[in-house]
């Protein structure tokens, strides 16, 4: 997964975000697949990255909603 982690490092995101994305990709059992072409690997990576980002955003949204609800119940 090193190639893709290096690709993430070029994005304008924090190191913590990179680690969270990498953890999510590991949870999805994503790894470099050598029998696929580079374009197939990149497509697979982008699809899994999109899913990982959606999952992370959903978790953050749930957290923020829970915080807002807790604040209104005080």
C-alpha cells in the first residue's frame, strides 16, 4: 500500500487524515495487487479511497450530531 500512501501524502490533507484513511483502507483489506495493471490498481484505489472517505465523513457527521444533541439536552 506504500505507493498509495505516498499518493495520499501529496494531497492537501493532514498527516492524521492520511493515517485515518490508510487505517480504513487496511480495514477493507486493500493492498497493492500485482497481477492488475496500473490503471486497474489506480481505479480500485480511488474507489476504495472514496468509500473510506465517505465512511470517515459519516463517522464525523454522527459525532457532530451526537455532540449537538447532547448540548441541547443539557
